[in-house]
C-alpha cells in the first residue's frame, strides 16, 4: 500500500471516530429523555406495559454502545495493520503472512468485546448472560460444522509458528506437485507450478505431508546426469564438464561443481555433475542449459556419449604367413630406450608386438614399493612421481616424463620394487613383461651381457645422483649378469 492510500484510510478513520464519539455522547443525554417518554406513553394505558418497554430500552442501549465501540476498534486495528505494513515492513521487504495478521486481529476483537461487555457494561452482561448460556448448544453445533475450517486454522497457526517455508520459496509435495509459494492464508497455501498452474492445498492436509523446501535465500544443489563411452578418458571428462558448468548462468561461483562417476553401466560410464544454483525457480532452464553446454563441449573435445550398441564378431580362418603390421608408435618408443639398444630392429619389433599400453588416472599408483617385479614401463604420455617413505612421510625423489622408463630391475631380475611410482597426471605407459623378453633372450643369449652392462651403468649413475651407498645398490647373488641368467632360466 502506498502513502496516499494510507492517508485516505487515516482520514476515514478520523471521520468514523468523530461520528461514533458524537453518537456515544448523544446517547448519554438522550437516554433519560427516551426512558421518561416511554414511561409516560405506556403508563397511561397499562403500567406493566410501560415498565416492559423501559426494560427493553435498557437492554438495547448497552448493546448499541457495544456495537459502536466494536466498530471503532475494528477500524483502529485495520488502520494499525495498514500503518505497519506500509512503514515498517515494506522497508525490509518481508512478506507478512495474511494468516498471522488475521489471527492477531481476531484475538484483539474477542478480547476487546469481552472487556467491554464485562467491565463497562456489567449490568448488561448479567442480563445477557442467559442468552450466551443458551447459545452454547448452537456454538457446539457450529464448531462441529466448522471442524475442517478450524483444523485448517490451527494447522496454519502451527505452520506459522514453525515457518518451514515463506512466500517465494520453492516447495515440492509428494503426489501433488512442485512450485513457488505465492500466498499463505488461514485456510491453506497457494503454489504456482512451473507449468503456470495454481495449486491450493489446505493447511490441515499440508501439515501431514513431507515437504521438500528450497529456500529462496539459500544455495540449493542440483544434479544432472550424463554418460560417456569407456574409451573416453575420465580425467579429461571431469575437467571439461567442470569448466563448462562453472560458466553457465545462474550457477553459483561460491562452491565448485562436483563431477563424479555414478556407475559403470552396460553401455558406458554413467556420470553425475552436482552444482549449486542461485535462483532455484529457474532450475529447469539451468539444467537444460548445462546439458546443452556439455553436448557442445563433447563435440569440441571428441568425447562421445554412450548408447546401446551391438557388435558382431565374425571369425575367419587365419591364413599362413600373413604379414601383420606392428604398432609403429610402440616400436619407436622402445627404440629410444637405451636399455634396449642391443636389440636388432627385428627383435625390437617383436618385443613391441608383445607389449601393451596401459592408462593410469592422476594419483593412481603404477607400482608399489615391495611389490614383486616382472615388468618395466616406458612413459608414452603424462608424468609420474617416484616416491619413497622417509621418517613415516612420503618423499618424491624423481619425476619422470614422456620417453623415460622405470622398473627395469623387475623386468630383468624379478627384483621387488624399491619405490612407489604414482601417476602425476593422466599417464599412458607401455608395459614390457618378462614373458615378452624371454623368447628374445633365449634366441640370443649374448644379449644378457649387453643388458647387464647397461643396467649396471644406469644404476651407478642413479646412485651418484641420489647419494646412495654401494651396499644399497649391490644385488643379492653376485651381480646383474648372474641375476638375469637366473631369472630367465638360462644355463651355462
């Protein structure tokens, strides 16, 4: 209500108050005159009739005064509500519930009525007492008829005291709908759904339901689901989706979105992204925009969505002496490893064919200290940290990148791992197992001497870099040469 409307109400109240005051003052002077007039008229014909007329007049005058006072009190309470709503509450922009205003007004009216009846008009109260006593039965009947209405009223009072939600909040009620609270009254709550429909639910029914509330001044979380193929990198997917979601309008920047694997499904990886929304009334539009942005991001980064597929494998008879082309990348990778320098091109190609690429997630251990060794690794992409335990704490002693290798002692001698190697970022390595190298060494035993010489030189170089003592580097059993022959079961 604006200031001009408040002034109009105030002017009307002044006029009404002056009028009622003049009426009450006039009754005080008119009452003796009317009483004497009634006695004179009716006493001339029948004395008892005159007394009855005066008694009726004496009963009507107090009731008329009570009525006038109640009109004045009702007008004053309405003016007071208008003043509070306009001046005090509008500045804080707080929506006052109509239910609370109505209940307070009714309580004031009832208290004022009985105070007027009992204190100022005690004589009238005694005369009217039988009337109120007789109306008790009527009140009981009316109470039973208004059982649902009273239930809504008291349920509304309980909700107003607890205040589980306010006007503007988004609430979800099972089997009834979800929407924005528009009004809270003594009878029920009005909810505007996102289909622009209006749902009106009584307070008695609402008090029995489990209500999900998304307060308008709160950062409420939302979850969007999607999926990808198993061939796509989880680390890349998390990074791409998180960056896309953070740039969507209406997504809060106070809390970082969470992207995580929800399930490993039949057709691919099931994902969920959890984000916090600023205006929950727009959550449907925000969810749709996030799905759209994810689709475009996947197109840019060549990430594919999973969908049901069926693959048919047709087995054909292998032909003899068919040339199979090896993976040039693995051949080139092994050619640049100095440990395998003694191998011929044919032997390098054969070793590459038997090896396999493996991918590890950031922070995932590739090998652990003390683990039995039977393979070595060449880093194809990414990086790793070589770690040891020192005084109960993890210490990084070396960082290896593309083209570097580790674990060669496990491949050639079966020696347990002396350190833990953990992927720093998403890392793809080429793993060479001892069963891949064994046929090559058996065909060319002279390679053992070359391998042992290269490995000893490498270990000596690492020992000098890390200030390790000679005793820590010595092999059990008399040198690398004997250990390799023993591990691969070579005789002589």
